């Protein structure tokens, strides 16, 4: 690990932030960092752009979060009062959404950034960025270890870190799951975390509607074997039919990659409120969906997992995707 000591004597009021539509790695790393700062005698709060999916609301500090879209005044006050902003699991302020991005950009605060995505912006005074890690939570553990704070880790902090590693590694099956990942997990287990319950809370709390939406997504799947590609589309009407709640579409894109000889999978999800088509892209091997998303869909992420968006309608977005897919394959 790079030299990453930080003198926290300079900072007493800390706000931890993460990206819009937070996932397990976002809330896991934010929760772990905030709990660490509290144990170090600091004032610490978490401000997120919008709400968590229900299957993460059991996590430590989840009931004490502030959401910028729901309570902007409280969120702004916490950010203004902070003397250090800690950014976890994102590499550009635009990942915070337009409103929170614009507000934080206007106030000049020292920032600590811990993130594993490619091409981080030069916005942080303290930057721990490394794409070899499969999750930000792995990096949070390394950060704690390097600064000799492992004695402060307890069951709650270990649970938060484990949650991010579990979810961002795809249950320890993605390529960036290394021996070091498993060494960290082994150490987390010594703090008494209940790995079985954590998995159950995240993955086994589905509603009948979310299972119905999964069925519809699979019905809508289109495979293109000659291009080793498949895609799924879900319209706003279909989301409404199954009473969509945040988190219901998480992981649906991965079903495409379970099909033999399919190495590129995409899901298109209509978002009427934002007037966009949201996209998640996944791949195997050398197919670089980060480059694809950055080039054609105003997005980005990792080589094998990225996000994007389109301002076209659903049909036009899929047509555009198929056109660019030919170029990309060539």
C-alpha cells in the first residue's frame, strides 16, 4: 500500500459522503469510516445524495444518515460545519448528483478520497486511489490497518466493511477477488460478524413484486450469440406495474453473463423522473465496458462493470447501443 498516513489532529468535524444511488460498497465504506472517526473522538456524520435500498437499512448508522434530496438544509449545514469531507467509493463529484455536486464544489473544504475506480479527479487533498482493489471497503480496511487503528475495529465496523466486500466482489467471484481479499475477510470474521446473517439481510429479503420484476426482466432479455452479447430492458410502466422500489433492479444485469458464451451484458432502465435511460454494463475477460460507457453513454466505472445513461427514448437507446456495439467489437 502507498504511504497513506493522515494527521487527524487537524480535523475534528468530519462528514463522510458517497455516490448517488448508494450500493453496498458505498454505504459499507461510509459507515465504517464514520464509526472509526467517532471512536477517534471526532464528530462524524454521513450525508448521501439519496436514500438507501431497504436491504441495507439494518447496517450500523443507517438510521442516522442525512439525505441531500430529502433534507437539503440539514445536509448543507453538516457539510458547511465540517472541516474535512471524506469521499468514499466515487472518483468525481458529479457522481453525487447535480445538486449535491454543485453545493460541495462551491465550498472549499479539505477532502480525503478513498476509491477504486479508474481516472480519479484531482479534487482531494488526500487521495488513496487504487484500481487493483475489488472494493472500496477493502481499501478502508487497508487504510485503518496502515494508520494502526485496527484496535478500534469492532463488530459493527467489521460488519460494514464485510458488506462492501461481499457485494462488490459479487460474492467473492469477480476477478479482483484476491488472496488479500480473503485474508481481510478472515480477519473480519475474528470480530464476531455474522456472515450468514449479513448475506441473508442483503440478498434474501425480496418482495413478491421484486421477484415479479425479475421475471419480467428475464422475459425481456434479448441475446445476440454471434456478438456474445445480451441486453435487458425495463420501461417505467413495467417498473410501476411491479411497484418498483430502490434496489429491486440491483444485479439483474448479471443474469446475462450466466448464459454460456455471453461475455457482454447490459440493462436499460427507464427513469421517467430524470427523463433518461439508465444503463448498467457488465462483461467478462478483456471486454472493457468502462471505455464503452465513457465513449458512448456519458458513464464509466471499471473494466468489467460500468454505468451509463442515455437521453434518447428506450427504442432509440437500444438502437444506438447496437450500432456502437458493432463499432466496439470491430
